[in-house]
């Protein structure tokens, strides 16, 4: 099964915060887990795709770039987006299909926005998804803490399906590039 690692909106200003927004919840753990999964992807020869949000830092400068602490492999693909959904108007879907990718491991920010929409859109478009439970983050909302938002989405998206394809949630230390979706299908 051909796989891909999709890392969304891990840009300096979004991760570290700015004058208006705070840094994401468990920032250091998030960065460590992303780098750990990037290393695993490299060992498994899994292509890595980054998506950047053009709204972050007005689409320019250091704040817009992929976070300084992320070990960005030079062969990574990078797509820029203008919408919450990474698949909207970016060419991402066409790229994944042209590479015959069937399983996506998803990480990044922000949990309740871009991560949620990417997981759901990917399953609708024929991909099995592994959401990395400790590989996505956000900031507090007016009603919920970032921790509550992350916990809720990990619970809600685990088993989320669109008939043939679905999402499961696993931790960064697990063997993410050994998907276990077929084990669930057999039940």
C-alpha cells in the first residue's frame, strides 16, 4: 500500500504564536513528534507533503515558513492553500492520486479546523487515514481548552468513516506506516 505523510500548517507564526494568538498547546511535544514521524517516514521511504496556509503571516517572511525546528526533508512536496481545507484549490488531491497513495498519516494544526477538514475530506476521497493523536494541536477557544479540543477530535475522528475508507487515531510512537485499517474491516 502506497502511503504519504501529510503535515498541515506547521508554520512559525502559527506554532509559536504572535502578538494576537498564543503558541499552540504542547508546542515542544508537537514539534518533537512531527520530527520523529518525519524520521520514520524517511526510513520507510514514505513521501512527505507539507501544506502551508497563506493567511499565516500574510503569506510571507519567516512567520509563513515551515517551523524552524522541523527537520524539513529537501524532497518534500509543499502546497499553499487559501482555505481551511487542504484539498480545496491546491492540487493536493491530484498529486496524491498521481502518486497512487492510499493511506495518509496526518499531523499539524489547527485541530478543529484544518486537521478535522483534511481527515474528513481524505476519507471521502478514497484514502485511509491515520491521525496522529499527539501530532496535532491548537489553541484555546472561547469555550474549550486546547486540550479538550484535541481530546474531543481524537475521540470523534477515530473510526470516522465514509463507507470504504476511514480514519483511525494512533500515537506518534506507534508503527504508523504499518496501517491497521484492514484489521478493522475484517470485523
